C-alpha cells in the first residue's frame, strides 16, 4: 500500500510538470475557461491520477520513470477533451434547472457507506480524507456527475427511437448473434498410453486398449460413469466425474460428429484411439441449433441499436454545445492535446 501511495504521489507531482509545463512557482493555475467555468491545474491533476490508478503496471513508478511520462502523454488528449465535454454538459444541466438535492445526496452517501461497510459518519469522513476528499468536495463531485448525466439523458438518450425497420434490419444483418449452435455435453474416460524415449511400446498400447475395453464393459453393465471416471481415467476431467462441455458440435472432429449423430443421449461410443491413448465417451446431453425469433430478441435489438445511435448522437450533441461555447485556453500544451483529440473525434464522426 505504501508503494502504491508513493507511486500515486509521483504521478500527482509529475502530472502537469512535463506535459502541461506549469511554472514551478505557480501554486494554482487556470488551464482553460469554458463559458466562465474553469478547469484548474489541481482539477486536471486529480483527473490524471484517477485515470492512471487503473494502470497496474505503474504501481511502482518514480517521478522520472519513462513509463509514467509515456502514460501521461497517451492519456492527455482524451482526458482534456473529456474534461471540457464535462464542463459543457454540467452547464447544460444547470440550464435545465437540475440540482442535487439534500435528500438525494444523503441517499447516495448512505449507499456508499453501506457498500463499504462504514457504519458511522466518522468512519466515512476518515475514508474520504484518505482519498483527499471532504463531504463538500464529495457533494460537488456527485453533483457534477449528476448534472452531466442528466443533461445527456434529457437531450440525447430520451430522444433516441429505434424503429421497427431499423430493428428488423439489424436482426437480419446479425442473425448469428441470435443463433445458439448445436452443442453436446460428454463424459470421458481416458487411458493414457505411456511414451518412452524409444516411442510407444506395442505391449503397453495393447494393455491400455484392453483396460479401456474392460472399463467400457463395466459401463455397459451399468456401473456409474462418474465413479469409474474418477477412479480410472487419466484425463483432468476425472476431477469432475469425466464431465466435459458443453462443446459446440462444429468444434468436434468430423468422425466424432458422425459417431455422436447416430447415438441417443446416454449412449456410449466404442473405444476411440486418440494420439495419446484410448477414450470412451458418453453422450450426456444434446441441444439442437436454437434461433431466437425477431420478437423474442426485440428488446435486446432495441438496446444494441439504441446504444449505437446514442453514441453517434452524443458526439453530435457535444459538437453543438462546443460550437455555442466560448473556450479560452491558458495552456498551449493542453490546447494542442485538445485539438488532437477533437480532430480524432471529428474524423470518427465522418467515418
């Protein structure tokens, strides 16, 4: 934990020194002004730390680590783009009259405390302090998240409609997504043939085959397959009574597919020679190809198509907000990173 915190401190210290080029003597700095709302050095630094926390390979980095510098360079464009997007969405949420009420905030805090087993307020505030937060900072963070989310929901998500024609077209183009292939569940007993430096001994091969034949005779006489597999099989599946699968029928060899096709559930194969030994299989279960009808899949199709439309409409929506905004930059390095990410997004929209 100490190393982890040291690494995060290193990230926080380096976060703006190299890529953002903030003067050392400046304690705080405004990086960008969006319609009067600002993103500060501290705000952006915190975002960098939060993103890089999810990178386990950086858990032991130092301030001058090339890996850290490279990671910061990689996340910079999308991070600053997301920060400006969030400011635009928060402002739109305020325009729509949204706010985080006391009762709503208290409910969220109660859920956080419960999920983290923090039984009283003192424990909760101590946990917040470990993350560099106070109740006021937590409330501000939650309110910003709520404003941004609700603005998107109101202006974009609630207006997404998936028509029957769109749903039908998706169903026809992605028919494989609604098809479950034929599958079988098998049980196996496997008897391995020993291999030496000289290869396979004929005598040992014969002995293994005879052992497998004897086991099959016992199975045919009604002895439980799981018990014999557990006692006699050389396969890892012995730990599970020889159970293997479900396996897609198409994934089996053609000879085995042909053999299983002529069997009923509960039937046994003959002793099968494999490259490494002898195997007996029992057909435990069989399922045929199953295709969900359009009506059965309609809700899932609506979700898939709606999500795709939502992604595209969200980008258009953000572009409209940005086009109406006044954005003033106070850091050239971040402005270049923003322009880079914005160009990539516009290219994706056109593609």
